[in-house]
């Protein structure tokens, strides 16, 4: 259904979604109520970075923890990157945390702690892509910007029955969102559409009976709501193998810092065998000695591959390692180490296995 052939329908969609938001807006810690003063740009930016490929439910506690610990972008810029990475642990996609800190430093040192308001300028910040720049410009600064996240993508594809498969269909979906985005209040409208996608126009079993734009929805008229958006066929994920190493002494465990580049870069973790997205690990232990191997204790899914993890436990009493590289961490305080979820799963398995 061509958007440009339905100007009256587009106006009705905009009005109905806007009115629904006034009555039914989700209360979120980074939001301002509909029609009120614009929210703090720092809060909008922080929440949008956290929300990339992560659910609202998972982000709430992290957002509150970060803003308590680092109330301003300047506070975050002054933080040690290792502390930021540890506080991020569990949210996944750790490049976001590195870019978060780098962006805070750039805004503080190069922009006097003031976020740029224009979409084009926001795109120059570390970790800020097209969607995030549009969202910050619209929500934090009231600029007219076309915001399209996964929820909006699904909502708009259904409203206009856009059947071009993704990712090619993204161009048509953005054009359709552009057609219904108002000149004033683009931030509230974007958040209204996000809420619609999250709570009503869901992937499975959409709640069409309470949808404020049911009568304007082309997919509903066709009875094919769950057909949209049209996605390409899924490819089977490759399965990689990794081995983690458990070295314990006097109720402390040996941790390592992962290389700054690559997956989970800069994070504290158990020593491992150099596994990567493109290859299995070598399974060679970091030091000679007697090791007991527990096979396949953790299965973890990444976006493009799955990982099966063995855990090798050091059995000898004598431990000889390079002291310059050691991070000995008290097992009682292991939750404070900020281990990525993958490694935290292995620690949890080992501690439970000992009970």
C-alpha cells in the first residue's frame, strides 16, 4: 500500500497513535510524560545506547544503577573504563559500553558536556548510529527526526502492508514512518510508536482488538498481521568450542583481562583458550599441571554463532603464573567482578557443582 496515496489515512494514524500515547504511555525512568518538558539529553542518550538489542525490562535496573553512580555525562567521562565495563556486565554487546565511555569523554572534553542537538552532529559521536541519532534529536531536543527501531519497523510494516523483505524493505518502512511523523512532537510520536510495537503490535499474537489504528491497518484488513515485516530466511548458526580455565587458591580465583579489541574486549573474565566468533579455541591451558576437564558445561548464543564451553579445573596445589598478569579475586565477591554473562554462567556452574 503506497503511503503517498493515503494522506488522509496517514493523518488519522498520526492522530490516533498520539492520542493513545497521552492516555497509555509507559512510565520509564528516562522518559518525560507526554507533552511535558524535554528529558535530560544524557538520560536519553544513555537509555538509547542501553536499549540497542536489549529489552526495556533488562535496561531499567542498569539505567538506574548508572545514573546513581554517574549522575552526569561528566561523571561518566571521569570514570575508569574498567568500572564502566564491570557495571555494564550482563547487558551484552560490550562494544556499546566501550563506546559509551568514549562518547562521554568526547562530549565532556570536546563539547563542554553539552550533547549536540542536530541529527547530523549526533551521528559523529562514538557508538551513535542512524537510529540512535534520530531518537536523541527527536526525544531530547524536539527536532523532527524519523525514528525507526524494531518495534516501529514492525508497526509500520503492518500499517502499510509493506511486503518487501528485510533488509531491503527498511527503505520503504522509513519512508512510511516519515509520512506519519508530525512536524511538532516527533519525540513523543516516536515513543508512542515504540510503545505500540512493544505492547500492542507485538511479534506474536498482536492485540488488534485494543489497537487505536486497527481501522487504518492494511495488514489487519488482510488478516495477515504476523506476516509482516517480511524477514529473510534464517541461516543456521555455526557452533564454536571454547575452554575456560579455573585456577583457585585460598578462596580466590584467577581472572584475566580480555584483549581490548574483539568480543568482550577489556572485560574481566576467566582465562580461556582464545576462542573467537570465527574459530574454536585451542584448548591449551595457560600453565602446565594436572587439569580436570568438565565437558560442555555452558551453551551460550551470540547473534551470529553459538558457543559450547568446557571448564578445565586446575588440580595441583602449586600455582606458578606470571604475577604481572594475575587478577586474584575473592570468590565471595565474584559478583562484583563484572564478568560477562558467558563467564558468569561458568562460575555459577562451578560453584554449584561444589555444593
